[in-house]
């Protein structure tokens, strides 16, 4: 998922912004195994997932949410032009919900984005989100930053973790 700050409020500017960065967004298709509990019986079943990531540079690093890939045995990245390439998980931190992937071959048509500083976001600032919500590849939503919080929490008994929520 790519969050972008809107510089100007007109619809034409949002369209320009999306056209400028859309090819940096990759759709991530995952395959793995999960546990299914039905009628008190536990069995392992095949699981598929879908998410998005952002291409950091032409060497193929992709930033995504950990929940997209943390249980995946296989990850395939699909670029805006429809080409696909396998990706491997380099780092995954479920407590921060952050993962780094490396794509084997980046599509020639892809652009990269410079990651921003979330500390500079302001409440009420307009944003644009490009993702694959409900399987709609490269869908676009707009909204505002409705909250920024840092929580000190104990996630799943792992100890205190500072978690930034935007």
C-alpha cells in the first residue's frame, strides 16, 4: 500500500500524482499454509493472500506490511504493466507490521518512490492510497491523516514494543 501526501486539493492533481507513482506499487500474491480449525479439528490447509508493496529502487527492494507476507512460502510481485517476478522475504517484523522483500527482476516500466518521513505528517493532512483492496489491483482512495499515536504495548506477550500508528 502506498500512502502519498496530496500537494494540491484538485482532482486533476490527484490523477497526476497517481499517474506519476502508480508503477512503483506492486501487487504481492502469496501462497503458503495455515491452520484451519473446524468442529474442534485442526488441519493444515493451503492459503493464498494478496497485498501491495512499494518499490524502493531499481535493484528490487520492496517495502510492505508484515501481515501480507509473514506466513508465505512463496511471494510473486506483479507490476503495473502485468509482468510478474518472484520475491523473497529479506526481513519481517510482525510487531512493527513491516517487511522488506527483494524482487528477482524489476519490470522495465517500473518507477521507484522516495520514502517519506512519517514524523512529518500532520493531523488532517490529505493523503492518497494506492493498493489492491478486495483484489482491485491499483485501486485509489483518498482521505486524511486521522491520527498519529505511539503506543507502548505488549503484543502477544513479546514484551513492551513501541508501535507507531498512523
